[in-house]
C-alpha cells in the first residue's frame, strides 16, 4: 500500500521501518492461519469419533469462518458471521470451554490485529489457552508481541517475542520471532542485543527464510556499536 511504501522510503537505516513491521506482522498472521488450519485437521483426526455434541457443533461451525478468514474482503464475516454461519466471535462466546472456541480466540486476535483493533486483539489472545502445540502456542504469544510492536511499546513487544521464540524451538516459528525480537531491540537502540539475536538465526537456523538476508541486519546493528 502507498502508506507503507512512503514509510519504507522515509525509514532510517538504524531502526526497522514501519513497513517492515507491517510485513512481519502480516507474515505472523499468515502463519497463524496455516497453523490453526493444520491443528483443526489433526483435531478431527483423533477427536471426531467421541466429541460431545456441543463441541462437535462448534467444530462444524468454525469451518465457514475459517474460509472467510483467508479472504481479505470477507474478514468481517469471519469475525461476526454471515447470518447462516457463526463467526469466530460468537463461537468463542457461545461455545466457551471447547477447543473450537479456543482456536476462535486465536483467529480473532490475528484478525483484530490486522484491522488495527489492538485492545480487542489483546483481549482475544489473552482468552486463548495453551494447547501444547509446538506451533500454535508460540504463534499466539508472538501475536501479542505484534500488537505491542504496533503500539510502539517495544519493551513489552520484546518480552513476548522472546517468550514466543523460546516457547518451542523449531525452524518454523523460532527464527520468525527471533527476527522480530532483533527489530524491536533496534527500535530501542539496543544494538548489541539485536546483533546477537540476528547471529542466533544465522547460526541455529541457517536454512530458514529469515537467515537468507540476516547478514544485512547483523551489519546494520553492528554499525551502531
């Protein structure tokens, strides 16, 4: 978008641009949509035969909202429903204490973040309960970091990104949140911490997408030491 392009053009070399932050947040949201979809499939794989009726109805309702969530122009329907199918908001409220309601809260957090509704995003993400998933749990924690990054509360964002990176060490989520952590360190002029964080991506996750251009970020942080 032109706003992000203008911000990128105006960005300084000594800190992450708002455009970069937006792109990283979009990437996190993309991950959470994919991660939740995989979790839903696994969920049905081992639960379908003995779900309680209330939970089964919630699981059936969530699929239409998931479909809407992947289409930018229909994301309000994903949140509010379409009159025939419930949206994530009502699923989370009406079917509380079900796994589908928990997943709906994760979706709501990501969608509200995308819409710039930060208070609603944090509330939804706080309502999410950890599932033990090595992918979904750190993604939800990382989304909290994204919210606070957008609010320019970089100290709080850094704490959530560090927690997300440490939650489950894997090549899927860890390098994503290490990069975000490095960016908010830079935003706070903590360039040594930023450089050390970027080096961790290079050393521990050399095959990750984040490692592909990590040398430039390392160089940028080192230039301010």
